[in-house]
C-alpha cells in the first residue's frame, strides 16, 4: 500500500526534480551500510560504453553510480539513469551481484493541464507520471531483449497530482504483476492535502486481483472503501485496467468469443508493421489475424476498433458457412459450424459475400469512399460503435468515482 508519507517524494518526481538514484536502493538494508564506489556525472550519450545498457528511447544524456556495502565486500550495484531533453529521468537501469536486471521507465504527460469543471474547483493543474518497472532474467543480453520487446513487467504506476490554490491531491493507479496471468490492481485517491490544515478525509480506493485464463479475464477479491458507491461490474470491467497494448491484445478475443471464434486460432498482434499507414488495425482472413498498427489510436477507442475487426472475422465465418470457404479460415468455419440454417442469417451472409466481391483495392482512386460505403465496413462500423457505447457507460461511472486522472489519458 502506498503511504501518504511518500507523497512528497512523488510530488517532487512529478515536479521534474531528479530523484537521487540511491533512493531506489534503500529498501532492505540500512542506509548507512551502503557506500558510493564510483560515480559518473551526467553526460552525453556518446560517452556511454558500447557494452552498457540499451539506450533508452528519447534520452539525450545519462549518469551512473556504483554502490557497495560495508558489510558485504562482494556486493555491487550499478544504477544507470537516462535523461530526456528536459533533464528528467526517463529510465533507471539496475544491475548488480545476486540480482536480476531491473528497469524503471518514467513517462511524463506534459500537455496535461486541465480544469475540472465537474469538481467545481478552479485552477486545477494535473500532472501525471506513469512508472513502469521491468525485471530481466539474470545473464541475458539486454540489448537483444529490448530489441525483441521481451521483458517482464513488475508493475505500472500512474501518479497524478492535482493542484489548486489551497492544496494538492494525489491519485494513483497501480498494477503489480504477480505472474503472466495475474496482477493486483488498485486505484487510490488520497484526501486533499491543504496548505494550512492537517485535517484528513478518508482514502478512496478500489482493489482487486485481475486474472487471465485463455484470454478470458476475471476479477477476484474485489475490495472498496466505504466512500465508493457500488460499481456496476459489466463485461468490460477487467479490461478497463489494462494498459493500451494489453487492451489491444485482449479486447478482440472478448468479441471473437461472442461469435464462438475463441478457438479458431485467430492471432492478435498488438503492434504490427503489416498494417497500412492509413489504418489502426485490420483483420486478415487469409492469415487468421487481427493486427494493430504500431501507432496508438487517437480518434477511435481501442474497444471500438477491437469490435470492428472481430466483426470482420464474424463476416468471414458466415461467408465460409455460405460458400464452404475461399481460404483456410473460412473453410474451417464451414467444417466447424456447418451451413447457415437461419434464413435471415443466410440473407445477411449473402450481403457480406456480395460486398466482399466489390471491396475496393487501395489503388482505387475512390478507395476511401468505396471502403466506407462497403456493406462489410458499414456493419463493422456499427459493431464498433455499439461496443464503444456499451463500454462508455462503465467508464463514465469509474471516471466519476476517480475524477482526478487527466482526461487525455483515457482512463478505464
Ligand atoms: Zn473494417
């Protein structure tokens, strides 16, 4: 549990004051046991040893310290910190004796300066600093690992400070990874810390375990503080607490499962270079894949796109059942689900088939217009919109309970 005494430490992080790297060490041993063995002052990246850490994306400088222990001459810890152009730490890398490689990434949301009208408080400034912690297996090639994108996340924190003339408020989203299919999630809102007042209200929080089993997510051990009203647990509830990449990975399966397509070996790729630059995602029947672009969607919500692409998978299922299939996926659907017996469904599938035959090529000068007016796209757009509408109800409820997260982060 995050203690209120840590408040100032994190406020100072968010205020872009570099937190001394040593802070991260004093978790188990007494402070006076540590000695500074060597120190590399902050300097440009080209002075970094080529055998050193993979360079943090967006960094321009680094510093490094080596620390030992008085009580243990074999103990050594190296901490390398990478800084962005504004001199803020964006990554801290830990290495040493008897430990795994660890990495903490700090992201800053500079643009977030919002007035919350609902809260009836003026001059509110929100700054947030998500922190992601990663742990690497001992003795691995870090450069290769970070290139391949393999890492184990230990935790993700998002700390948001809301300020007005008379005080500050801290809201924290935290998820701790207890294994690949299990994490503990908590959302906590701390009472206002007023300038001239020691009066404290109660904490507001929800917490639970988020479990994943074959792409089905569930919530266990749900707890909440008394000042939180009952939360309507809709089907999207567990997904609201995933980070954007995890949402891209898991949400399509929710919709695929609705269509009985959970076991059709459709893969989901959360970041693929195979998606054309004008699209956020696509479904490929040939490859049995829903692929997302590497750019994070801004104009449409992830849930909308996930439902849209799953709808395409359903359309190809139905076309397969109508025609015995024009590719492996469609013919597997034919074998698994058999012919369509319902008249309405068959009529609808015929429309899909007709639309698929006039689906425009990218090279068509009228591509955009023909794409948007194609029946397959119209139906997918409807499915996406419907899912987004369903999703937004529970999202609004959580945003009302925890109103101090920045609007542009699109929480929950
Ligand atoms: Zn589409």
